[in-house]
C-alpha cells in the first residue's frame, strides 16, 4: 500500500487538467461503485439486482435521448460503444466487405473499428464551421456502405453535425445512422439549443453516450443505446456455461459497479443537477473565451459546448510552456489549435490562474 500511495502521488491532479473529457467522479457515484465492486454483469443471473439496475440506467439514458423504449447496455466507454454500434450495423447488412462514412472529425475509435471489423472507413470533409459536409457524405455512399456516422459533440471542437440531414441520407439509402454523442450526450440535453440530434430524428439507429465524461460517473462507464431490441439481437453470441443463454456485450466479464455508479449519480443530480453543472461549465467556457479575446486570441469556432480550440501561431510551443507551469492542455489536428475542455472539476479560481499563465506565455 505504501508503494501504491507513492506511485499514485506521482499522478497529476484534475485541478490542472484542461485536456481531458473525464472528470472527478461524483462522490455518490464512488459510494455506489464501491458497493457493487464484486458484481459481474457478464453473468447476470448471479447478480439479478445489479442486472435490474443496469436496465434502469439504460432506460434513464434512453429517455435522456428521447426514446422511452431504447435498449442497450453500459459499456467501458465511447470506443466500445462505437465498435458495437458499427458491428450491429455490419451484422444487419450481411456484408463482410462494407464501408462506413464518418466525418473527418470522427474520434480515432473509428480507425480501430476499421481494423477490427475489416471495414473501409471513408472520411467526409467538414464545412468551415467544422460540421460534416453532407454533400460529401452523399458522394461517398455506395452499395457497400453499411452505416453513416454523425457526431454530436466532436472530440476536438465540440461541434455538432447536421444529424437531421445525415438521417435523411441514411433513410434514402436504407442504411442506419449512428450518432456518437460520447461527450455531447450529457451536455446537449441541458443546453437551450435548437438542435435535433437524438432519437427524435427518424433514421438514428444507435447513440453512444458516456457517463464517464460529463455524466460524472467513475471510469469505465460508457453507454450504448439502440432504438429497438432487434439491433441488440445482432450482437448476441450464444454462451454455453453462463446463467444466461446469450450475451450482447463486447467484453465478457464486466463490472456492475459502473452501472450502479451511473444510476446513483443520475438519480442524485437529476435533470436540474446536470443542467446546473453544464451551466457552470459553459459560464466558465465563455469567461475563458472572452479573457482570451482580450489577449488577442480567437477561438476557431464559437464554442457550442465546453470545448474550445484557440487559434495561435505555435500551439505546440504554447502547450509546452503551459505544461512547464503545471497546466495540461492539448491540441487539435486540423485546423491546428490549442484545445481546452472546461470540465466540472475546474473552478473559477483555477481558471483565473490559468488565464494569467496563458497571458504570460503568450507575451513571451
Ligand atoms: N467518441 C467521442 C466523440 C469522444 O470524444 C471520445 C473520447 O474522447 C470517444 C468516442 C472515445 O471514448 P473512450 O475514450 O471513452 O473510449
């Protein structure tokens, strides 16, 4: 234990993280996590109580995404949920030589999917607002396309793709649309934006939504929600030695703690609690942007959510100088910018210190 304390002491702390989409888990989620530590949802007949909680969490996530009858499970995160969503679409298509069309802004989990599922991943261009160009998506669809992907909250800029237009294309071509809302799923429902991106849009078959990001659940907690049970069936494997006959998750043995923790934090915070958290993060984001503007630094796009990309001459140099002052920030690919995420662990006091440090770094 002394050794563990020592190594843990060498980790950096969330107070100075502006680079991550994860955050400190809510204390009530930690309590629930500990309570369910030894449970295994890979064999749910042994843990029927935990299995019931997972069902409840899935219902809560589905209703947050405007689909009362949605089905799915608690995964290990956005990567697993994206893999499984595309696997379901691939299995439904019956093709083994298919392709998917994703925005150029898609998370790198889609590159893993290409490799794992032996699919070609076609990347569609973005418009000047960094949303996917629907005309380019249309150009890339052919008879081998088994799924379209739209993103509700891109990893690098927090932008939302035109999901309704993508859904129209998906319906016209008789293919499903998967929405990756790994980050945006716990942000967009609490913003007053006139955007339709969830199951209210016909054609959306599945949505990735991660409790371990803005949901404030402990890692690893991802969510994969399908519009209907048929889609989950396409993921099922027969299990010959467990308490259930079939399993649809990617992992076999899997912790029930993530589901219990997610249930606890959702029930504790409720819609109002999450709204207040998102409001706080958005207030700080706007404050960060206006402070940066006062230094002559502009965001690449006006932030839609609590993710900001700042234009600057030398993002790697600025990142390094900030790291020397103890700040963890990251960078985007295209356009190259300094990337900051203002998560619930950030405080106004720490943000003020960051802004002073940014001003000092920029003026050098
Ligand atoms: N999708 C999006 C939009 C993301 O931003 C991320 C991670 O940041 C992922 C998927 C992958 O999630 P995870 O790292 O939980 O597997």
